[in-house]
């Protein structure tokens, strides 16, 4: 009788283990496919409004996008779209840093940086700079912002994993968000700013 109980226990344990492995494996596979929807779509055709003519984005074997467009505004739109596809988290975090709004994303840990960036007023400078730019430059920045926003609005899958972990969703991109990048890079490259 003891032998039968032992065999039965092993069977139950074996089937439980198999069931557990199948469930965990299924969840891992589903999670992988869900997260893979955050990756850039690099093949096929996407139809979007907001451009004047056809735009081709071809990626080489290293994944580097090459853009062909009828004018600079459509090219800027496509570049914004591709940047959002490939680098949205980096873009989002840098604009929050530049605007002194990092704490909105990461909590209290970002307050020191926010105070510093708001004291410097880098985002206010970017907004003021936009107003002084020539019409063609403003139109190019506007087109780029429309491209970023087109990706955010048209993206059907999950956002990049950083957004998921932090429970954050990107706001619409503005031209000043692009200008703040150059100002932050200038700040990073100037070791004597203090």
C-alpha cells in the first residue's frame, strides 16, 4: 500500500510540476510577445496624415533609418516618427529633465534636479528661442513634433518598458521639447558652467 501511495504522490507532484512549468512558460511567452509590441515596426507600410507626399523610411542591415521625402518638412516629420519609434523613453526623460519636471516621473528622487533645472530656466529659454526662429525653422520643428506625436497616437502596442515600470505615459511633443535637447547637451559639455 505504501508503494502505491508513493507512486501516486510522485504522479501528482510530476503533473503539478508540468502544469506549473506550462503556466509560467505560457505567461513568459505572452509577456515576451506583449513587450515586443513596443519595438519599432521596421517593415511594411504605415499610412499617416500630416505629410505632403510619400515618405520612404528604409532601414539598413544595422537598423539605421534612411529617409527619403519630397521636402524638408516631410523629412522632419519622418525623423520625428522614427526617433519616437526608437528612442521615446530617452526623449521623454530628457524633456522632463530640461523642464524641471523629472519628479513627475521618478518621484522625490528627481526634486534636486528639478530645482536646479528650473533655476537655470533652460526650458523657458527653449520656449523663448522658438518664438525668435525663422518661419522655415519653426515649420521644421513643428513637423518633427507632429511626427513624434503621430507615432505616439498611432502606436497600437505597449509603450517601451521604462514607461510601464514607472506608470508613465508621454505627453504630446512640442517644438520647445526638441530645442531643450541642445541646451541640455550644451550644459553637459560645459564642465565650467557652475
